[in-house]
C-alpha cells in the first residue's frame, strides 16, 4: 500500500511547463527535436539489437473495491506482431484475456471458467459511437500496443504511422522530463515523458473514457437456477452501458515505466503501472525475459 501511495503521489506532482522558446520553433524543428530525443533514448536502452522479445510476470488489477491478481505473458516479433495474455482469478473464476496484433490485423479474445451465468467482461469504451464493435475493438488493441511499446522501448509499430513533435519540459521534484507529443490515425494522441538525465522513458499519458465493466451474476445455487438472458436483453444491457459510458467525459490515463535493468544487453523496465483518473488500476511485475527468442508467426493469428 505504501508503494502504491508513493507512485500515485509522484504521478500527481508532474506538471507540464513549456519552454519559453517553444512558440518560436516551427513544426519541422519540433519534429526533428522529437526524433533526436527518441534516438537518444533507444540508444540508451540498447533496443536496436532487439528483434523479438518475450516476458512474463505478476499482474494485479483493481476495479473499484475489487482486486484481481494473476500472471501476464507477452511475446513480440518486431516491428508489428504482438501477443499479450493476462490470466486472473475473480470470484472463483479464472479469466484469460488475450490481445494480439498481427501486422495488418488485430484481435481480442476472452475466456473464463465462471459457472453458467457468471460471465465477467471488461470493455474499453468506444470513442466513436458510429463505428461497429469489431472495428472499434481492433483500434483499441492497436492503440494499446502502440502506447505500451512507446513507453517500453521508445518506438512504435510501423503500421501505427505516428507523428512526433517536441512539446516542452515537464517539471517534478525528482527531476525534469522532455515531453514528446505523439499523434496518429483514428484519434491516437499521447504524450511521452523522457527523463532528461537518464534518457529513459518515465511515463506515457493520454485521455480516453473509462473502461466499462460488464458482469452477469448467478441468481441461484446451481446452474439450473440461473436465469438466462435472451439476446434482446443482452443487447439492451450492452446499449445502456455503452450510452452511459459515452456520456462521460474522457479522463487521463498514465502508464509509468520503472525499475530499468539490463536483460541480455537491453535495458528494460521491470515494473509497469497504469492509473486512470489518478487511481492505480494495474501493476505489472515483470520477471522472466527472453531476448530475441525464436517465435513462430502463427502465434499472433487468431485460432
């Protein structure tokens, strides 16, 4: 609890302070400066030798008063293939959430061992209500991986087609950070914070709506007692949850990258945390890394 409080306090103390000379710079100069800083960070990390990567570790998620613990596994075949699986336990059910990007395709899958009628699902809010659910889901997965990779090794999938611009300096009691504005297609927008002294990624910040949590609990003591929802009832509940989420304003998300140490000559963060609207919702405690392992391309295809 003490560690979580310290992380939360540090996050809240970061303030954005543009350089006085920034308004005199044109867009081309800002783009060049951003690329210089990113190149410096990648050299510090040593990630130019990184072709593939796998790791796993402990995972913790907080949703209001509920807390889930489990394991996270990720595999990457750079520059455009990623696979993440998170397995947690909640209310006696084991839930596995899989997200993957395979070059031009992206997908998400969820499996759980909940009793009949006890399904649990977490959905990221769709910021575009006119977009079909599958397309919105693909965009969410692509954006998630692009944000993660930016903070992890200061790069992004080539397919993301991101643009970078130097935005100024963020000041905090423990040091200053250069801020890079990152923009891309389909509403991608984020700020990447790079430590001025160490040149390591500190944090990535962006705005989005809060995720929706959808649950369906058992109403009786056995599967025979469970009231099954009709497709019409399921759609009604989903529509009501979607409308409620879309009515809420976007909030700030922050990904923090900490405890950098070398793995096979590459400096990588071993602790990652996510906050939503100032509250910690996820923590990754990464342990077993493999640098440039052999990964078959079909790992990233939806089975």
